């Protein structure tokens, strides 16, 4: 017996095949769209995170207000034995905890990497490669944190503690202080000691 396939049956089989292909294409397109959406979302979040970090590296920095040296006249020559650097928030900066900053001191006797002393709030306790601070103006009592444009804190550097006894700053010496915040922003402060320290207790650097 011969079996005949009518035109209607042929058209039905072709229609079913086309439908299957169409459904497969829709599924593939949906999966691809999902992958693209996820990838776009990931890239957007990463770009925002990178942008925020880059912004902090530029803006979350301290700004120098004044740099003053204490003159020690007890020896045969006058020297600057302690340097106070008063700082505030840089323009557009967020909160900056000075206890988390690192300092590079570049002076006539060498380069020193300094960190906040364990007893950071005691300006007389800076033994070793450390520095401390004193409060100049901090209305909300936030300690070592600069969180207002009016805040003023002074970083205290006992030169002989990290440079060694007898290595204080002499007349005419130059030094550079680089203050690096936790966000990675750096403030560079350069100063020189006056050529004459006679009859002075402190000098502006």
C-alpha cells in the first residue's frame, strides 16, 4: 500500500519546524540579553567604584595652613628640633583621620617613613619613626579626624627622634614633608629654615 502525504500535512510539518527554530532563536536571544545586561551592570558598578576611588585620590587630601619650627638654643648653635605642620581638609575632601596617614620626611640627613604614634594624642610621645598631633581647632571633639572645613590639627615632628640625636635642622636646611592619606591623596610641603635663628623661640618655615 502506498501512503500519500497531502499538501496540508507538508505545510504543517514545515510550520512546526519553523516554530521550533523561532523558539530556539528567542531563547538564545534571551540568554544573550541576560548576559549583556549582567555584564553592563557589572561594568557600571566597577566604573562607579573606580570613579569614586579616583575622585578620593584627588580630593581626600589635607591642606597646609602653617608650618612652624621650634628653636632650640640650648647648644652651641641654634637648631630647629621640632616642626609643627597645621593642616585642614582640602577642598571637597571627606573625613580624614590623621591617625591613618603616612608621612615621608625628606631632609638633609635622609628620607624617613613616618606613621602615627601609638599614643597619637600625646605630642610629647613620638619616639622612633613616628609623629603625633595637637588640636588647634576642632569644635565637635572628633579627635584626630578632620571632618569640617574649620577643623585645624597640627602634626608634630620631633626631628631627632627619627633622624637621630644631633640631626636637628640647622640654619639654611631644607626639607620636604609628603602627607599621604588613606585614600591615596598626597600633599607635599616644602620648607627651609631661616639663615639666622638667633634670639628666636619659633620660626615660620
